[in-house]
C-alpha cells in the first residue's frame, strides 16, 4: 500500500464556522505528515465594481475579513508547531482557488461546505462543488459537525 505524503496542504477559508472545522482537519493532517499549510482566502470581486459607490470601503472590509481568516489559521498552526503561509487572492473564489492549487502544485485542498442542496445550491452556487468538479488537485470537503443534511 502506498503512503500518501502531503507536504503542501492548502486550506481554503472564508472565516465561517464551517471552514473552521475544515481548518482543524487540515492542521492535523499537516501535523501528521510534516507538511506546510497554505491558508488561502479569496476576496470575491463578482459583485464589486470600481464604478459602484463605496467600492474602496467594501473592498477594504473584505480584505480585512480575509486577512483575519488566514491569520486564524496561522495562529492555530503556531500553537501546533505547523508552518503556515498566508495567501490572499482576488477574483472568482472557485476559479482562483483552483488556479492557485494547480500553479503552486498543492498536494491537497481542504475546505468546508454548508452541504446545501436543491434550490439553495442552484441559486447561490457552491465553491466546494466547483472545486470538486474542476480542480486538478485532490479536494477534501469537510461538512460542519452535527450539520443536518438537506
């Protein structure tokens, strides 16, 4: 049996409680494998336009939230003795996560999901679903503990 060796572990986070469950799994995987965690947040620019009023303020708030999300992972990594690199990207979240994972030759991407189905998922889309379908890198999706399935 082949042992899987994860040295470059990308944890995608939006700062939600759901992503915090995935963060714990990713940090533990890095601890067990001796890997480095890449904490990645994507500032979605889908609904932002420099022409819309207050764009700079909204963009700055999103950037601050993203920084807080990756800083949370960095702090957890420090407690566990794991090397964590923080990465902030901008654009379409699933496209940017997939691109970054591929370009940086990640061994695995770990992310949370709300596990929504049906109309909710159709209307809002799913970053995790898009990653599963389009990423060239293996993706581990973690559902929030105790979360009821739709």
